C-alpha cells in the first residue's frame, strides 16, 4: 500500500502539489523527520512557525514528493549514533575492567589506599595501592547513602561539597530502587545514560545546522566526558545537560529548557550558571514573565542545598561553603602562573618533560578556548548559547590559585561546558579551529589513559 501523500492533492491533475522549498524550512523538516515527528506543515502543506521570537513564518514546500517521502521514512540517525557512543564507552570500561582491574568494576571508581572506605563497601572494593584516589570514590559513597542516614559523612573529604552534587548518585540510587547490591551497577549505568543523551542532543544540534549526525560522537572527546568514563566523576551529567540546553534552545522548547535547568543545578554548582544565562537571555529580550519562571528551576537545588547544610558538616574549610576559597584571590592570574610553575613528576627526565609539555599544551588549549569564546561574543545575537558561554568565561577568569590548574583531570571537568560551547561553533558555520581547545586538552587526557592502554595491550598480546 502506497504511503498517503503529505501534500494537498491538486483537484485537476490529481498530483501532489510540490513547489520549491526554502533551504531553512527543508532543514527544519529534516530535523523533525529525523526524530520521528510529523509536523503540522508536513501533514497539510500549510504554514509553520519558524521563528517564534520574530513571528516570521515559513511555508513547508518541498522540491518533490519523492524527496519528502525520503525524509519521512528515514530512521532516526541521532538515536543510532547515541547508542553507538554508549557501546563504545561501555566496551572500553568493560575492557579496562577485565584487563586492569581483574574483573572488579569498582576499579572504575578509582578508590585510593588513602581513602577510608565504609566497612559495608570495603570487602568488594578495588583499592589503588599508594594512591589518594579520585572523586568518583566519594560519589559512590553518596549513591549508597543519599539521605545521610548511615553516618558515612566521616568517610568523605568534603561531605557538603559531594552531597550537593546529588544528580548522578541520586539517580543511581533511584535506578537501583535503593538496593545496596545494585547501586554500583546503576551508577555506571547513569554515566552511560549521560553519554547517550549528550550524544543524542548534540547529533540533533548538528543536523539542525546541516551537519551529519555523526558529529554527535564528538561528545565523547569533551574532557569532562572522558574523565567521567574513566573515573566515574559526575561532571559528564552537566556537559550532557549543556548539550540538551543548546538543542532545546534551538527548538524553542521552554519545557525542555526548564527541565534541563532543574537538573543542571543538582549535577554540580556550576550548573546554576546555565540558569543564570537563560534568565539573563529572557531579560535581555524583555520576556519579563519568562525570566522568573526559569529562575524557579533553581528551587529544587536550593532546597537540596538546605537539606545538605542541615545534615552534613564541612570536613575542610575549602570545601564547606558554596563558593570555594580558590575564587577571586588572583583573578586572571592563576592559569598564567601555573604555566610558569610546571608540575613535578616522579618520573625519568624525558617522561617527566613530556608530561609537563602536555600540561602546558592543555593549559594553552584552555586559554585558546577563552580567547575564541570572547571573540565569538563580538558578533552579537546573544542567544542562550552566548549567555552560557559568557557565564563560563566568568567562571574561568574567577578561578584564582595555581593549584586549581595542576591537571586537566582537575580544571578540565568544571570547565568542560566552556570548551563544549566553543566547539559548537564548528557545527554552526564557524571555523574548525573551534575544536582545537578540545583536542589540545585531550592530548593530556590520553597520556593519563596510557597505563590502562598498556595494560589492555599486555593482556591481549
């Protein structure tokens, strides 16, 4: 049975009406079709709102009925690339767990010997000898005790800091229905879900700008993504939500934007910068009713922070307040100071020099990202992307102490939204140089992965 024509039928020729299409309208139709959405314009050949801000409309007109049917029936590529990204990330995790951690998946949490582990978790936890561990070890504790009922705060380096970032641990607890034995697996699943949605939203954004949906796989190259896949940090959730924000902003979806903002503040404190950016965009465009509505997206975060303050204590002065003490002491100077104070590695001269060179390249990549971000703001327009970029520029400039800039596994995570937003310009008609900061920082991340790659190759060969 032939598919029903999507155009009105001419009463004389009995053929579908198919005038010529505006390129922007065709692109928009392709977006909708790629998500399995049949629009009002596609179904009736009528006028569809294209830009709700200006009230401009576009007639959905195709070059030919055949071209329309090809778009209508093509399966969604964005979902497929998102699934491929999850498969790649999951396969890498399974491979390194098998060859490097003896099949113990808790090795991904990077629990160090210096970390005190709750007795209930100690027996099955993979311990890195002689190492302090990484942040994932503490978020694992949060996932097992999200309501602070077990007294595990004493095992945290900064209970208030860790518990404020409840999104990933909290979702893991919910996914496991609070069942102790499933929480670790659920936590890893939440990380992979973040990979999925980050790639999916970025693929949709790429298609919107006439690019291949395969560009969505670039989400895997963001430093915060790689770090979270490697060590189960929570930062991947905020990067994924940035991807969702820019996509829903392009679709002009207030509900989507609002939901992203609700989750962003719970992912980590810097997620509130997205809420501020969206509210400023609304005020800038004199949407007086919209701005306070978006501001209410921060209420769940505020309520949760209140719960954390009343139930957890700060174990260290630098981790107790909402604003860390490494802010505002030497604005603009911290990153430059670190460039002239390279990290000392207990390695051979050549290897240590190589790591120091990669550290410098990564820092220069971040400086390049700041420069490109500031340069891009000159064009005006001031959509949600630009306001979010401005917010994260302010964050980078406010970071003061050189210690913050010691390693890309440190500064690369909270500033991943910045390099992500800069990289988007390569998809929206800008130069491919916008991708340079990501690649420069990834060189240092790759060096961090080298021991695991060596272990995998040794096991295979």
